[in-house]
C-alpha cells in the first residue's frame, strides 16, 4: 500500500558535478533527484544551432533503415530525428573541408 503524502517535498541530493548520463531517461531521473542550484557550470560550445536555425529536408530512406534508426535512438533515449542529426553532424565534422 502506498504511503500517505505528508505535504513535504522529498529532500534532493546536492549535486557536486553532473555525471556522464547515457540516456535522456537517465538524465531526467538524475535531474529530478538532485539539487543543481549550487553547480558551477561553464558555457558549452555546442555545434547544434538554436531551434530556429534548423531547416527541414527530405531524404528518401528505406523503412528498414528508419526502423533501425528508431531502435538505436530509443536505446539512447532520444528521438530518431535527433539521432539522424547527430550522425550527420559527426560525419560532417570528421571530414576535411572541401577545397
């Protein structure tokens, strides 16, 4: 049987540093259970543009490939379109610039 609520919010663990979180679900659980107000954070140079900077494209991909992308993205705890953007970003950043 569930415990009756006392009206008090659960005490959160004080975070000293952010751990390496392997999935979106793990991140959500960690942030829900930790007080992050005392963390010192530094701005991160992220290559992902702000939401307004994204453009929509159409790419023909087989259903089998889409299902595989969705499966892999789910294992990472992210949406499959986010996963596709990550793959494209990794590939583009790894290649040498075209002269």
